[in-house]
């Protein structure tokens, strides 16, 4: 039975549970159970603190885990990334009071309050700098105002929280993060684990693509195919209407409206966009 770690709370948990449920796996529902056995699929889920998941996976106690790339990096263990999941996106960045024009070189000798101290320590070592890394549990944004730190390093999604505290990011992100599926290094992905990854990928594909159907005159089919090439070419079927065909293709969801506009300009009719539930591609 494959053992998989899933975040037990926080922003990563809800989406991870949703994807696994849509992929056909047993859910813990409204319960707070720490583990669920899915006998039908040969999987056991363990609901753990996101920051601990990489540690369990790296030790080989669990086969796979879903966590954030930044959390895995801060755990100081080595894991391999198998699949980016496309949610929980954020950056881990330095931030300082607005208007002070901080640069990364200015960190040398300063006090830094980071959300992920190990990531910052590794960054300082890599760049040959020394600074006092202050470990705090909880919000680090207030540490500068309290005189505990000169700068912070924190997770940034929209930047609203930083602005509310009079802070602004500087320098390049230390990590561009998102939710990922991880596995212990130096181990091969088994056939059963591949099934899990393909199921998850099928759900992600469905989130990211739509199916577009439309009718088009044969004279404009080549131009329409250039607009909606699909993955390996559109599906084209004859219509009862003379010299017209029906075409169907998967398209990126974010581009769907623009593509429908372009098809309409070509004279396409009955243009329909349909949501996908699962897409193995």
C-alpha cells in the first residue's frame, strides 16, 4: 500500500484534498482523522503539518508527499520533485521599510527575521554574506517595527500584507514556490506511483484546458486548425450542411475567449466551450 502525505491544514490542504478526491481517492470528509486507508486504490493518506511532510518523505517513512516547494527547501532534507501542481503559488522574498531602497548586498551584518530561516541561511552562505538570522514563530512583518530585525524574508503572494505594514520587497525571489508532489531522492517511481501521478495530472489538465467545438466552412478549416491545433490536431467530422465540417479541439482555458473571437472572425458558427472533468493527455 502506497503511503502519501497530505497537508492537514492551510492554503495547500484544501486544494490538495480536492484534487485527490476528484482523482478518485477516498476523502476524509468533515472528519479530522490523521490518516485514511483507501483499500480500493491501495493507498493510505496521512494528514500532516505541511512543514513536516518533506522530512517524513526523505526518511522513506512515506512514499509520496504533497507540500510547498518552499517548505521542502526549508526542511533541510533532500527530496525529488515529481509533479508541480499549479496552486499555492508564491515567492519567498526579502522585504524592508518602504522608501529605504534596500539592496541584497546591504544584508551583510544585518538582522533578518525570516519565515524560513534555513532557506535564508543557505542563501547567505551561497553569497558569502554573514547576518544574524532571528527565528520567530508567527508573523514576521511586525518584527522591524518592534526593533527585533532590520529586514524580513517572507512568503509573498499578492504583497498586500507587506504594504499594510509599510514594507516592500527587494532583490530577486529566493524561491518561486507552488504545491508539488515529492519523493525520496535516489529512488525510482514505481508503477503504482505512476498511476497516482497520472490520475493527478489528469485532474490538473482538466483544470487548465477546455474543449471547444465549432462548425466551419471547409475553405477556412486550415486557418481554423492553426487557431485550435489541439494537442495532436483537431477532430474533424463532416456535417450534413454541404462544404461544412464540425471541429473539436482542446485549448488552454486562459486563451479560450480570445480563440473563440478568432474563430468567429473566420466565420465559425456554433462555437461552444465545455469544461473537462478528467483529461489524460
